[in-house]
């Protein structure tokens, strides 16, 4: 069992199709018709008007019921799915720290629904992102959510990408440290998201346990990961910080060589998972939500091709 607390007062998903599929259809057409993967990137502008029109029509009851395959799934996934070759989003589970740099009870039950820090935005964030990934690329991802694994779980090696939420609360036992080190050295890619300010200190401590000689590098729009599918510019990289500070993207390269594979990316002063989670509720700006999706798709395409 995954063991996520049941969310209280859960609002029904509208279905990402009603909100975002229309907004990325032009991007999907462009990418699918572009030929080789290296030419499949697109600068397609996502239409805010089309999203608003879709949401308004759905709310007003003018759209037909969603087909069964697009109907809202249950609010939580109770078990991991077995490996079947499809891309499956993996979220890392960890024992939260007893405190978090003065941020109150965020590590233990501080989320909107009382979930632990590693589960913030679960499972809506990964479900919504997988819908976007399915519509904009040739990947056939698992759409029901994702798997939750500890870093010392050998199953982790089946999946090219792992995601950690709230690394300001992150702790590991020694075998978890070794497991993550092995995963990264054997080709895994790690995303660190949903943290800000003083959280960096704990993240850095944990990563230095994993890779003692690693050097963090600030990434700009020229980094290959930001051009791996969508062409992401500096405007996107400096937006979406949710009022904490300007977002900064930090990376660790293999052998500390920027010409080699990027192994880790940290979305400092940002929370792109939050934008994924609430994309179908209209709580957050549409343009920033679209930017967060572009980042997520690029991260996955990069991980799958490196």
C-alpha cells in the first residue's frame, strides 16, 4: 500500500482534457508532425483564451460528459503499478525532518490536506502532468498517477526519473543515501521541487551525503534541458516563484562537467508541482501553469534521452 492519507473535501477533477488539452493541441500537432525527435521541439504558444473558454463552457454545463477514459480518477492511488515499459512518474518517499528551517509543521502534515511533505501535490500533480505529456509527445505514460518509492528500493532502477517534493524536510538513512547515489550514477535523473529560502541548507547537506564532490551550477536558458522539447527562455525561468523570490534552477552534472549529462535539477524558490496540481481548478495563473508544464515535459524528455 502506498499509504497516503485520504484527502478531505476533495473537489472533483474536471478532467485535464477540459482545461488543458485544447490549450496544447497546437503544440501536439506541431511536435508530432515535426519528424525526428531532435526536430520535435515547438515554440507553440498555449492559448489562454482557449483554456478559459473550455473551463467556462464546462462550468456552465455546455460541454458533454467526458468519455470514460477521460473521467476523473479516484482521488488517491492505493498501490504502485507494476513495470510495463511505459513511462511512470516516480515520487520519492522519505522520513521528514523533525523541523524545517523555521517553517512550522510543513514537514509533518503541513500540506493542504494533512499529507506529509514528500506527498505534497500528490496525486493530482503527476496525473495532470502525465495527461499533458501524453498529448504533446509520442510517449505513452501511465495516466493514473505514479509510483512512490524509497531511494533504497531496487524498483527505482526501472524508472529514469524521480521527483522529491519539499527537500527542506528531506532526510535519509545510510542505505537510502547509497541507493540514490547508485541510481544517479547508473543514469537516473532527479528533480527537487517545492522549496525556498533556508530549505536550501538541508537539501545541500543531503545531496553532499549522496555526491560529496558534486558542484552546483546555476542553469540558464542555454542549458540543454531547457531546449530538449519546448524552447524555454529566461522569461519562463524567472516567472512562477509564488512570491518567495526569483526562481533559480540549480544543477549537478556528471563529473561536474557541463558538457556531460545533467543528473540533478533543483527548482529553488519555486513549486512547479503546485501548478500541475491545480491546473484544472483555476486557482493559479494560466500562463504560469503552462510554463510549469513546459518545464515538466522538458525534464522528462531530457531524462528519457540522456
